[in-house]
C-alpha cells in the first residue's frame, strides 16, 4: 500500500536561487527601455500546430496517430491555441544587416544565471514596473519578449486570466505526487509546469495526434519508457507511472543537452530534430535558435516561454491577482491488490464507494477491470482502505469465473465462442469490446469458465482447394491458413515470414485484389516458426482438392446432390436434347463447357454434364464420379466446408444452381431490393487492431 504524498510543503515558496534577484533588477531596467520596441516586431505567423503534437521523438509528437486512442483536442487547449494565434501570429520577419533572418529581435542574454548584456537604447516608454521584486522559479529565466507577452496574456486579458486560473486551481490535484517524484530524482520542482502546459493536469487528456495522458506521450515513446499500452491498460494515463517516466525522460534530456531550455525544447519537438537544428546553425543557445528563421518549430519557439510564464505567475500569485484562487484538495489514495480480471464494480462494492470514483482514480484501466493474469494494484480512496480489507474477503469471487485466452493470428470471436460455448456478444461485453472493435493477435481475452462443448466425433475436415503442381517445398512445413475479414496478403506473409511472391506462387491470388474471408491459403513455412500464435491447419487436418481435377468438380457438385459425367455426343444430339435428357438447362451446359448456346455439336464431341443421379442412364454410371465415391485421404479427398471452420454448408446453395444462375435467352436478372446493402459473410474479424 502507498499513500499519495501529503501536502507537506507549499509549491510557491521563496526563490530557490537568491542570486537571481540582482540580475532580475538589472533585467527590468533593460527591458523597460527595450521591450516596447521588441513587442512591435512580433513572431512569424506560421500557423499553430496545437499543444503537444510537433516533432519526432518527443512523447507527444510525430508518429502516426495511435489507433487505440483517437482522442480529440480539449476545449481548454483549443482556446489557448486561439489566444496564442491572436497574440503571436501573423507578423513580419525582421531582416538584419548581416543577412540572418530572425523572427524577433529579442534582447541580449539576460537570464537568472548569466550576466546581463549591455543596456539597449530606449525605443519607447512602457510601464514594466510589475517585473520588480518577482520571485523566480527554480528554472533559469530569460526575459525574452515571448515570456513577457505570455505573462501579459495570462494576467491582463479576461480570457487568459480565466484559462490560467483553471490551471492553477488544479495544480495541487496531483501536485504532491509530482513534486515527490521530482525531488526523488533531483530535478527542479517547477518542471511540474510542463504537465500544466501539456494537459492542464488531466491524466485522461488526448490529442488528435495520439498523444495521451498528463505528460502527453505517444505510444512508441511511452512503451520505450516502460508505459504498457495494450487492450486492458494504458499506463500513459496513469498519473504515477507517467510522471515517473516523464521525470526520467526530462532528466535524460537535460544530461544530454546541458540546459533546461534545450531539454524542454527536445521534449516538445523531439531529440533528433533539436540535434539537427543545433548542428545546422552551429549554436547550442536555445534562445538564439528560437529567434532564427526555421531554427525551431513554431510551437517550440513558444513552448519554453509558456512554461516559464506559468511558473513565474504561480510563484507570484498575489502580485498578479490570483491570490484568492482556491486550490483543489490533493487526491489521496491507497493501493490494494486484487486478482487479475477483477471488475472495478466489485472493488467499488468492497470499498463502498461510487464506481465513478474508482474510474477517476484508475484512468489507466481501459476496460473497467484489471487486466487478466497476475494480481494487480488498484487505487481506492485512502480513507476506505480499512473498510475494503474488511469486506473484500466476502465480496470477491470464491473461485475463478473467467479464464484467460490469448488470441491467435486468424482467430475470430466467432471461433472463440464455438470453442468455449459462450455467445459472441457475451465475449464482447466481458472484454469491453465495442460492436465493431477488433482485438489483435496476442490480445489476452477473458472467457467464461464453463464445460467446453462436445465436438462431433464424426465432424468432417475442411476442404482446401489448391492450384495443381505445388505439394512440397524442400525444407519447409506445409500448413493452411483460413482468411478472416481484414486480412491482407502482405500482413499474412509478414506474420508467417514468407515473401508476398511466394504467397502468390503457392496460391491463386491477385496482389491487387482484396482477400475474402473464408478463403484458404497454403503456406510453406520454416520448421522453426512458432505456429502456436496462429490458427493454422496441418495437411492431416484438412482434405485437399487440386483445382480442376475430377475430384474437385465431383465434390462441389456432390454438395448439390448431382454427379458430374462425361457424355460423348451421338448422332442427332443437340444441346437442347442433351439438356432434356439429363435435366439441365441449355445455358448451364453452354456455361459449363464454355461454348455458345447456338454451337453446333459433332459426333464424338465430349461434354461435361451435371445431373441428378436418377437422370444418369445405367450405361453411363461407371463413368460417373461423385463425392460419395471418393475415399478419404490423399489429394482427392472431399469434405463439406462453410464460412467458418467445421460449419456445414447451406445445402440449397450452389455455384451452378439452375434456379439461381441458369437463364434462358430473354430472361431478366432479378432486380435488387432498393438500398439493400451487400450481404457479408457471418465471419466477424477480431484479429486486427486498431491500426
């Protein structure tokens, strides 16, 4: 059990660096003369990209949007973007005599940890007396014009004041926990304002670029920092785990670049992008880079100034008129251990709290229950721990009601439902899956613990049709994979570690066409490949038919109760007379034999005829080949098949059903129902993520 750190020390105490004060006094004198002119120059209006979405390596930047977390920009962050556009956007570049182009002719280096530069000549009069005597944060402060303008925006405009007041009100919600992590890692405590600027201290914040959580990590960076993201949990939303990851990441960036300005810039724009900019312009001064054309992304030019402005105002709330802001009470919780797969509702009953309270305390649990498997820790209100421990033994299930199942490649919820005897909608509800949501290969799902359904001992094996001439590939193992909805040839080839060209050579598939569910692909894989994570069948588990063989046609006609015979044309025969003799339409005969309906027949010609067994004359019976006549085993064995493994085929359906497909000359095709959608196979695909 761990309690959140108590509200032991005020966030806004005396300045950490007393040496900053004389520098600040000098800065005020310089800026009183210089800033008015600087303010008139402004920043290039390059367009606002939003908060937390620029760069390549930063947790909130640059990858393809995360399909697991689509997200939408919050109204709060959208309002801030609009204010920034009004204050900083749409102003002209300043051309300097030396040919460099700067977005702002900022003042010389005047920081809290560097000597002041030469005072500038006054350009206009402006009252900046509010800057005297300010308490500075423990991050280095340079009085760049952007810092000043952010302070003015947040303190002197109604919209800005409302925005910052909302942020300040929430600063202590997770403040004790964040400050404790920063202290433990020896980092400046005012890095807490990174979380303020990134998310407003909201652990559920999501950007439209896939960045998630209080510190806005994209999936790849979060996972590199140890934040698990899967079907059940997203630790980017966890306030404790994500804060520790952010602290480690910021500390690493500071050790790499040497200043907090550069560390924050790298956090925003990405490590690699910042390194390229430093090498391009041959300077490691963040403020110099921020004033050069194309030196840094537009958002990064504002990012550091915004954090510093928030920190300065927070340390001087009374001076800026925020002294009466009522802070929210810190969230305090205890950790309790529960078994894997436990619903939060069960924990809430034991702790006697509202389910919504537990959801708020455990934002990383994506499906309303702990992940299957090992025991998990859950947060409950600190004052309910004793009550929980007293009641948990009575509330928790006496024996497991669900078990784990790892979804394999090619396995659908329909397969899993047949395997377990559960309903598909029951599995969706149990695992928090939406109606159209898919679970990817490797996802751990919960299935009810109940007796497994008995399998039909006489069940026939699936029939697989394969091109002729491909039976063995030396050094490879032959398996068969059934396509499910959403599969692509490239994805299947990648999973089974074969090339797309090999996949095409072993199967009759068009690389430009979509694979359809219910198709079977034969694959020749390396013997070392682990097939336990996929749904595949061995040659012993299927019955193989070579496409175009007598057995192939005999099987498929046998499904419709017909036999396939070869008939030799006799004198006087016509397509019409042969059709009447065998009970088959002229159009079907023509289509089967790929001739015109008006074709002239010659004595001795061979025709293929599909007929009911009772219509076949006795003298032709020895030549008839039917599915019932085939012996099991080998390449000529036959079996029923359907849209699912082992599912019986509809006996009324046939590729050559006379009632459905054989039209005499002049017949019309039946009109479709108005607005009728195409009928999809009953094969819901749960194999592929969000992705």
